[in-house]
């Protein structure tokens, strides 16, 4: 049973389709990267999964359960969480409050333990739990954003450009954390500009162009494919 | 000197009332992204609902106050269900115009029920406390202390409760709030209860300080918006600061110009603020 199955989805923000019959799957425990040039619809796929854009055609299933067209606050309860590329924190809330908001739908009271886990993963957040999130550095904000999404203990994490705007040092750290999160059994679907780096630790990768599937293979195979390298990985 | 201090005292009293309105305007803007022009008439409504209690039913104001506040909150949440909710996906301008319509309906309704004449809560004059040429009426002390109490309660709500934090989160980043699973309609419901409840408190205080008439709130709308913009719209603490500054400026202006021009001072401050620092003192939303 696939964790996530996107089946020939077409749709967009308005009546104009951006995605054209896009299909992809994420198996349990996998890291899957979506790469492609600007405007290929990479982020749009994620928004479609999370019910943030209109899906005109096709089907999206999470653990064999149809989630096409559900509202984000319904989808989040099913065990998939989403970290947008930008505007992904609550800037005027403290770090701790940001994490609490991530667990808003959680009623079982496991909040303290989950927060402890997030602090173990991102120790700098523990030191700054009472600070206003908007005053943190870019890398720390990205930690808050990912920490917020982890508060529901999801089975699948959608990460839109997790390394965007970060310094090389932080990029390395964030990628290490992603591998660590994945090691605990969380499936990861990731969109990345930093394609070479992302593919190097992805189990599989999809290449999108013009809102449609172009190529699909294991991360390693895509990395060594000369055509892919020349066209999408900068030679 | 004594005259200036006296005006500052009056300014703080007026500023307290403006603050209670401005917090609501700021909160609704922060969460629903539209300027709620019916807020002044919501304040009037609160004042008249309290009049039912202290007038015909002759109950003590202390008991009537919370009832009128809650009732006004519920009515505002009802108006939202009936009108604004259906317009949420349309542009903020449509929401704004519909709130002007709501304002007119509320005011006409109040005028139909209670008539256009001035009303007062209680007969008789209360003796002011005097200290070295400065005077303050007991009711005015109640207004200022009542505002301090309500603002403290609001602060505790926003920082200590789950719903309060969700409200701040939503006014920070609506999209992320939805992605996090926050039920935005429930947050909106509570925002109306609190915004209109505080507005009602302001309306009742204005009725206590002066008298009630159907346009009391509409007249207050300009200073209320000026306060919210001065403080930075969407920022609750900015609204408090803005309210007090506008209140004191309006009263101090009577030293130089006719009291009839008081609202012009609020308007002037608002325009200057919009030109030179549109995000307000505390840096709210655009």
C-alpha cells in the first residue's frame, strides 16, 4: 500500500490548469524528491495534495483513502503535514507557541513528549523556546517550520524547498535533519532547487516539466543519467 | 498647567473608550482582513442593551454589564453568520461596503426601538473628587479601571489559552493556520464575541460618561479607526496605545480650537500616519 498516491491529477489556481495528468507515489519510509525547472509546477503538486488548489481531474489518496478536494484542516488530521516554502512560521508567536499551533488538532495530550522530540531534533529551538519566532535567523525559522509540522507525528511530511534562502552551513544541517526524520519512519515528499544534493539522499525522484511528468527513477540513477544531468542538474 | 492636566485626565477617560473600540477593529482586521465599519454601531447596540437592564428592569449596572457585553458579542457573531460569512471569499471592499450597510441597519433599528432622543442610565449628578484643582468623577475612575481590567483579561486570553493563541496565529498567517489544522471558522466566531464584546463595553462606558443616542457609536468610529491605524492595525497593544494617544490629543486640542473640531484632530493624525508610517507605531499589517 502506497503512503501517498497522486493519480493523473490536473488542476490549478484558477480555471487554467498548471498540472497536466501528474502522477507520483510515495511508499512508506521513502524520501521522494520532485525536481524540475522554475514554473514546472513542483510546488503546485504539493498544494494540490494539501487541498490548497482546485483539482479538476484525477485522484489523490493517502493510505488508500481518497483525500481529493478535502479541506487542509481535515487532511492534517489524517497524518500528513506540509511545510510551505515561505511564510511558514507564525512570526509574532514564540517558538513554543508555534509548535503548539502545529499540534492544534491533537486532543490526546501527547503534546509535551512530541515537543521534547522536536527539541531533541532541533536543539537550538529549545534554547529559544520563549523567543518570538519572527526574530530568529533564516535557518532557525526553517527549524521552527519543520518542528511545527512534526508536532502531529505525521506519517508523511511535505517539504517545499526546505533549503531555500539558507546559508550553505544551514542547508547541510537541514538536509541532515531530514534524513534523521526519515530514519524514524516518516515518509518525505520534497521539492528542491538544490537538485543534486536532494537526489543524493532521495530513494526516488521525479522530474516535472511544464506541469507534467517527464522522468522518474531512483535518486542515484537520476544523478548519473547524462541527459538529466545536463538539462536539470546544471551539467 | 492644571488645565492641561485636567484635559489629560479627560483624555485618558475618552482614550479608554476609544481603545475598547479600536482593539475590536484591529482584531477583526487582523483575522478577516476588512475594515469593519459597523463597529461604532455595535458599540451603540451594547450601550442600548445595557439600558434595557438598568432602565425598565432596574437591575444594577454591575450585573447588567456582562450580560450586555455577551449579548452584543453573540449578535455580532450572528451578523457574521448571516451576512459576512457569505462574502468571505469576495474582495475586502465588498466586505467593507456590506459592513457600512450593516452599520446603517443597526443604527436604524436602534432608532426604531428606542427613538432618536438622548437617554441616560441614571438620574442625578455625581460629585467629582477634587485634588488640587483637578477633578475626576467616580464613574470616570470606573471607566478607566474597567478598561484596564478588560485589557488585562484580553492579554491573558491571547497568551494563555489555546483559542487565544490560535487567534494570534491566524492574524499572523491565515494560510499556515489552516495548514496547521486550526478550525478558522471557530476562531472567527470567538473573534466576533471578543471584538464586539469589548466594543459593547466601550459603548456602555461612553453612555455612563455622557449619554446615549443612536449615533453615539457612529460618531466614535473615526477616532476608533484613527487609534487602530496609529497603533498599527492588527496589533492589539498598538490599539491600546493609539486609543490613549487619540483620546488625549482630542482633549488637548480644545485648548486651541473649538471642541466641535475634536474629531478633525483624530482624522488629521490618521491621515499623517497613513502618509508617513502606514504600518503604525507598533508595526501592524498593511
